[in-house]
C-alpha cells in the first residue's frame, strides 16, 4: 500500500514540486484496494481541484512507479491502471465489464532459460489473464 509520507519524500528527492494536487493523488492511491485508471483518479479529484490535469495524474503516478511505490498496469491497450499494492501478484481482466481482479499464487518461481543456465529466482512477475468474470459468464 502506498504510504503518502514516503511518497512525498520520494517526490521531493526526485526534484518534483509537492503540490496539494500531487498530495491528493497520492492520498487517493493510498486509500484504495482497486486498480483505478488515470481517468478515474482525475474525475474523482477534479471537483476539488478544478485546475487538475490528467498529465499531472500520469506524471505523479510515474514518479511513484519509478520508486516501486505503485505499479502501473498495461493490462488493456486503451488505458493504464494503477495498483497501489506492490506485493507480487498477477491480474485477471474481464473482457466484458473490464473489471480487474488480483490473482495470488503461493509459489516460488524458479526458471531456467536453457538447461545449462543458472536458475533465476524470480521475485516478481507481470502476468495478465483475460476472460469473463463470474458475473459476466452467467449472462
Ligand atoms: Zn465481467
Ligand atoms: Zn493488483
């Protein structure tokens, strides 16, 4: 989960200006367990910050992602989604309602690319699954 204090420290150390808009974006990301799109964050904060631009949402998210404080998911070609949960997990997207669900597996992934290679221990992976969610499959 995104810690807003740490987020502010990181943005400061990377030379970004700390504005009330950026703090609001971090708060909004810190408080949630879904995978909001940039547009969703933008529309939620726009009434309070009329001068907010979607570019500010993106640039703030990018700075946070560089510090591994959030993940940016390119699960869907038309939009990016932000994930404040940086623990290793995969994602499922429903192709009908576009809902994104976290998938967790309790396994240690060890991979050899070729038989003679060393074993790589992988501690994070980006896996996207697509299909119909339980609600859409019964429609
Ligand atoms: Zn669905
Ligand atoms: Zn997730």
